[in-house]
C-alpha cells in the first residue's frame, strides 16, 4: 500500500487583479506529490511556476481550488495558522539563497527552529551543526553569510530549509546563480537528502540537467499542467 | 535569551556607528530633560527659599469676630456695622493648650509663640517707628534665620536686651552695647540694651523690626495672658496649605499659610514649571522623531530579510516585536547614558540654597532621572510601533521575487 501523498492540489486557480484588469496566471492546476519524491517543475518563463511555488509554500493564497498538505486543507487556514504550518512543514531554497547577512551560517540554519521554540536551544544548534557538516560546511559554521561563496551560501540555504525536518522543500531555481561544479554539488546534496530523510522536493527550473536528476517532471504551460 | 531579543540586538549591533549616533541623539535629549528638571527645580528652591526662608510658613491667629450688625434693612439691602477700633487686639487666649499639639506635629520644624505690637524707639532726639516682636528667648531665630544674618552682637535675649535690624539701628545711631528706650502704643516705656544687630535684606525687618523677650513684650503691651500669634515653620514649605487646614480644623483658630500672601510667586513658579515642561516635552518629541525615523529606514532597508523571516515562519507578531524591542533598547541605553551623563554633569553644582547670584541654581536632586529614563523608554518604544507595524506588513512573496 502506497503512503498518503504529501501534497494534493486540485483545480488551483490564481488570478491577479489590478484595477479592472484581471490576469489569470494559474488556470486549474492539478498535481500530487508523494513522500520523498524528487519532482522537477518545468515550464517557460511566465508559465506560472513561481506563482505555484508561492501558493504551495503558503506565501500566497489561490483565487480558487483546493490545496491540501499532509491531509490539511490550507485554503481555509488563517494567516497565523499558515505561518505556523510553513515553519513546521515547509522548507524553502531560493535562487539567490536569501540568507540573513547579519547572522552566521549556524545562526541562519538554526533560525527556523528558534522561531518555533522562541530561543536557540542546544538541541537545535546540534542539529544545525550536523546539517552544516552534511553539506560540507563544518569549517564555516561561524562565518557570516557575507563571508561565504555563492555555492556555500546555497548549501547553507539547503541546510536551513531542512532544519525543522519539513515534509516538503520548495526550491526555486536552486542552481540558477551557481557555476557548474557548485550546481552539481547542490543537486547531489538534494538527491542524497531526499533519499535519506524522505523529504519531498519540488524544484522549479529551466535547466534540463536539473530536471534530469529528478525522478518525475511536471510541466507547466500557460498556467496549467501539461 | 529570548530569540526576539537576540535578533533585535543583532540588528542594533549590525551597524554600530549608526546605532551609536542614534543612541547619542537619545542621550542628548535625555540630558536636556534632566538638566531642565534640575534647573527648574533648583530655581524653584532658590526663589522659595529666598522668599519664605525667613518668614513664617503658617501664621496662627485668633479668628476675627464678626462685626456687630447695627441695622439691617432687607428692602434696600443696607447693612450698618460698627468698625473695630485699631487699638483693639484679638488675642489667642487659650493658645497655650495648642502650642504643644502643634509643636508635636512631624511636619513642623519650629514654632514661635509671639506677642507683637507697635511703638517708637527713642535715642536722644531721634525716634523711629518699630514693630516689636516678643518671643521666647530660645526662639528668636526659629522663624527668621537671624543667627546667620547677624552683623554685630548675638541673638541671645534676656528680659533687658533687644535685637534690632541694622538699618533701624543706623537710623537711630545706636550700636551693640548701647541703651535705647522703647515706648509701646500702650504708652509704656522701657529701656533696653542693644544685644545684636541683623540684616536679612528685607526692608520690613531690617528697618523696623525689634525683638524682645516674651515677658518684656507682655509688659510693654499689657498682655499678661495669651498670645498675639503663633508662627510656624515647616520642614516642607509646599505642605503649608494642607498643614494650615489641619491646624485650623484641629484648633478652630485662623491658620494662614505663606501661599495666601504670595500668589504672584506661586504663579511665577507655575509658569516657570510649565516652560520647563514644554522644553522637556520637546526633548521627548525629538527622541520619538529620531527613533521613529531611524527605525523606519531600518525596516525599509531590511524588507528582504523580513520577507525571508516571514517565509521561514516568523509571525507578524515576531517581526513587530523585533523592531519594538529595538526601540525599547535604544531608549533604555540612550536613557541610561543620558541620565548618567546628566548626573555627572550636574553633581558638581552646589545646592541651590548655596548658589550665589551669578551661579546657575541647579538642584541635582531634582534631575528626575527615573522619570527621564522611564519616559525615554516609553517614548522610544511608542516611536517604534509605526515602523514595526510597517515591517510586519511586508509580504514575503513580494520581496523574495525581487
């Protein structure tokens, strides 16, 4: 018997309104994501990939449709409930890493757990050190984000995304700003962690190399899965 | 350490020079607040001390009896009364019973039962009108600090000596050790040996006052029993109204506080305090504007970071609190620095009572340090509310996609 899917979206619609002008971006997206699945989200620019990621990441709300994650209908959840849910169950890896520049690598990784616990616990720091070691940055633990290279920053971002052991990690062009070697290292890491921690990944990309590393590809075109 | 405090502290220390400038600005505002409090307080102490330092704070007299009504006509609303003779004196006949009661009050510093009257002082061909005050021998300096204002002799009173104002003595041409004759308005004449001369800088005292012993005054003014008045000096001059009401209620006598005859001084002090409060309010407003503008810039600059925090699961409340805590910390550190500097700068000033005419009457005790610190923390915290609310409204999706 297969496990229940981590994510189920049905007829997801997102329309942006500016005055009287309506711009439909997502036009009824349907998709599921299984536990530990590594899935690429492909599509040309303007196809709605980033909008879909922000909705799946609970950073934006759909205009209509159903968004269920871990069996919970998120379309009716309050802002505070979504914030808490996001902190506990979703990790993000952005194209430009988006680390907090005034904090060290360790502090950046601990951040999601500290938000949850209200303080930095020793246990969270141990887990953060372990994650940084896993992404090969044990020697950079106390470096400020500004002192790290692009590849190192992205690896710290991956460690941060995994801090609270989320069921889903959403990655938006995670290798887009990296050179070839760094991109390969990051993809290896994502594949390894997905396997080891049974974390589901949805990776938005234009890069066929990245898509080829994923077991499944979902193509979005003109706001719908094709 | 709570995580919100750590984040707020990290943001404050991220740009040390900017934060140092902001805190310095707050400290200067607090310094102005402390300085104005000490200056206005010191001025008040000086003015009050110079005005009421040598006068009675409460004067107790027998209540005036209502004038006798002679004729009343309700149709034309005319009332005819008999004027009291100026020679008729109202005495505190049973005052002896009240003296120990009043003296025992904790707020009372000194008490001086007195027999007073008018007369002429004669020295050869010269004569001068005098206001004679008969006091108990050990109470001559109880109300007016004549001891420190003596120009010659001593304040010691016996039944045969007299202490005079320097100007009065000059007018009569007498010195300590010489004899003067005193004729009371009752026509009784006695000779006294001049025991001491004083100059307090008040014309009414220096040019007209003569102090004799209570027993001598009883003889001069034919008052074998009772008192003309009781003068009371308090530890705190500002309690005069309340204590006077209490004495009047307890004894049934007329108790007049110094404030009743110094309304202009009180108005002046109030106006002075209002001006000081206005300056202090402006200092606080400057702090609020400084903190609000600095935090507004900070929240604008940190919009991407706020978006990332929100994406990681930071609630709007957490973001709000980060910036409010920053405001409070700026207020606390700036407040401590400002009050500390204020105290250090004001401490060398002598008490206002000892300030010379050219010096600033600074009262370091009235720096209102606690109030300044409290108001600064509150003001800086309030100033951070608007920027923090603006920070909490940042939508992560808009800044992440930039």
